[in-house]
């Protein structure tokens, strides 16, 4: 997997050089078959840019298959948004008594924390990892 990681890093340096953008990136092994790429900077920061990121993921997969013969899932993130989203669960809006039940039920569950966000009828529970 280290070879795949190095190939993706080199490929991204080339692509970002062509685009002449001030973007940094990290490439991490997410699992035995997946790579996680986080682009940091202003490039691709808008939600409507997701088709461009999907195309970039596909280009990187094809490049990696061509260079190494390996199939690999590549997840592209921008400024850590995907990783943050994976780390939390936002429930649908609900009445206060239902939110309270969830908070009480999960209060002593190790490794997570809960809090409410929003106002009025849009108030909802968020569940996320409890970082020490």
C-alpha cells in the first residue's frame, strides 16, 4: 500500500502543479484497500464542486491501476469535511421529550457524547465521538 500512497502523492503534485493552486494534501491509508486524500486550501471548497472531486477520484483510481495493477478505493476530502461528517450523526428534528430520552440513554455510553442543536421545531440531537 505504501507504493500506492506514493503514486497518488506524485500524481496529485503533478495535477495541482498544472492547476497552479495553493493546495496542500495528505494521503493516508484508511484500510487495507482504501486511501484517504485530504485537500487543504480554497480549491474545491464549494458543495457544487463534488462532481469535479468525483472525477478526480476516478482519475486517481485509473492512474493507480495503470501504475501498480492494484484496485484501490480513493476517498477525496476537502478541508476534512468528509471525516468530520463520518464522526457525527445528526438525527431528525424531534420534540424535547424525545431528545431528552436519547441524551439520557446515551449519557453513560463510553466513547460518545450528545448535544442538541437548532431552534424550535428544527432542534435535533447530534451524536459524535467523545474525544478525550
